C-alpha cells in the first residue's frame, strides 16, 4: 500500500473564521481532500507507481499508463493542490509579502495591487471548477493563471507557490454564488511567510 497520508490542517478548523467558516473547512479537508487521496491510492496501489510521489506523477503524466492517468490527474491533482492550499492559508495572516518575494511580485506585475488584481481576475474568470495559481516557472520568473478542475501547474513544469480553490465546495456554504466576495475575503488568510518559503525553495 502506498504510504501517503492526509496531512492534518496546520491550524484549527475555525482558525480562518470569519473569512472561511469552520463547517466548510471540516467538509473540505476531511471529506473532499480525503476522497481525492482515497481515489488516488485506489488507482496506484499494486502498480509500479505506488511509491512514486503524487507530485512526481503529476510532473510527468505521460509516463502514467492511460488507464489510470485520468485518476492521477484529477485525484492526484486534488490531493496535492489541497495540501498546498491549507499551507498557504493561516490565522492572523493576510497583508502583503516581504523580502525577495515582494520584490519579485513587484518586478513581474508592477505592484502588489496589480498582482492581486490579476490573480483575483484569474480566480473569478475560471469558468466552472478550478483554481487560480501563482507559479514559479522553469526560468525562475513568476506567472499567474487559472486551470480547470484539479489540473496541477506541476504538469506544465511550473511550481505552484500560491493557489486559490474556486470550486463551489470551497465557498458555497458561506458565500453561495458570491465567488467574488469569497475571493476578496480570502486575501485576509493568505500566509505570505509560507508563500515566501515556497518561492525560495522553487527558485533553487
Ligand atoms: Fe477544494
């Protein structure tokens, strides 16, 4: 059996209140995230891929046999994307990045405000389910884009350092159809220290 476990939330379920409610965090982490992991494990257990990390599988989907490629892409992607999502949020967070990350954002997008605008537009403009991403590209530059479903930036050779889940399961209980309000409030829980750490690691 592949040894992959669901990472616990790195804070309490109610820690992101009032921006993200406790009930949503329970369902999102304990049910949705768990299901992605369960389905990934079902697909890879007993195959030569059971000890390959999901990140590696997503980074080289072409090597995954066609009969399990869709599950790896969707559920492996769901597992990896959500693991990142919990990490890049936190209580007493928000504000703006500092240091090298702040400089890189200013350099790539003009200013932090322009970056926020571009990222928010990517999140709002994702038709149906998907994510907005801030990624580090192979040449070390930053980029923002959206991807449908649970597609991972890793599958395009990019390293995600910030992701925003805009599947309805991420916000519907509290915000119903008001995705823009969810996106606007979500900036209050972004853990920029963690994003800076991921940026530093990706630049290496
Ligand atoms: Fe989600």
